[in-house]
């Protein structure tokens, strides 16, 4: 069981470039999440998906879009990268729909630098 | 060894000692709490959780205490080992609102 797999692990972009971060889970979980983690700050929720076919904004959605491709996969897209989006991005999943009362399972992150 | 919230974000203990990591949460409506461990270069890993209808929960070598009166959460690690060295952070959740807030974390260093 791989759990939550994120690709790529590292990426460097120039300002204005676009890219998609990929996330897949093999635990048959319903809910999936995207967070960013910045130095000295706690994880902040970008978007989440309570079930296949639904997505909702989190605390810091500006500059991002998401797609819940199927139950396994949840991607995060930066359309026009900005230096303020330099961060470590984590994908997570939890078993139930709207699984706020359960622990989340995290991937190992994508370290993204925007020059 | 013990830390107190954000003012002491690092905790250094001797191997074999007990560790206490503290977390002050902000929302009185939060009803679900989790402790995560994050090793360098890795994603957060679930340690233990507690719901607001409890004030103590024990796992293997870990205990979480919840004091709702003062909005305080603590994680106790018994017989701390070098493998426990990591960043530990708490998360508070208001399950009705579907909103979680994550703490900044405390770095635990275990000296052999």
C-alpha cells in the first residue's frame, strides 16, 4: 500500500509558468485535500473534495484550481505561478465524505520554488 | 521536558525521559483534535486524536490530554527515543463548520 502519492517531489518554475501537481491515493478514501506549508506557519487548506465530483475552496484558494479526476486522484493547478506560491504542498485524504472528524493521511509533499 | 505553546517552539530531552508538548487552541467550538508528527522531508503522520467529550486518551507510549476550560491540549510521550525526534503539531477542528486549524509545531530533539 503506497497510501498518498504526490508527484513531482521537487519543481522549480519561473514566474508566469503553469504546472499541475498530481496526487493519488490507494486507500479508497472519499475526501481529499490540498494544503500548503510555509516556514513558521501551520498547514493552510487550499481546496478540498468531500467526494468524487465535488470541490470546495479552503482558506487560501486564490491562484489555484483543482480537479477531482476520479475517486483516487486530486490534482492542483497553478495557472500563472507567482513567487508567493513558493511553498511545500501536501495532499491528504480521509475515509469519509466530509471527513472532518477523522485523521488525514498525508503524502510526502511537493517542494515548489517560483523564481 | 516540556514546552509552552509558541513561545518555546523547540524541546530538547534526554533519551528515556518523558516529553510533554503543549498546544493552545483558539476556537471554543472545536470538537475534534489531532496530534501529528512530521519528520524532515516527510508528510505529517497521525499520532493520536481526541474528541471534545473526552479529556484523556492513551495510545502506545503517547497520551493526549484536553482541557476545554482553558483551551489547551498536550501530548505526552513516555520514554522518549531518538526516533521520536521530529516536529509535532496539533490540529483543532470544528466538525460542524468543516474547518480545521493547524498549529505551527514544536521541534522535539532527543539526545542519546
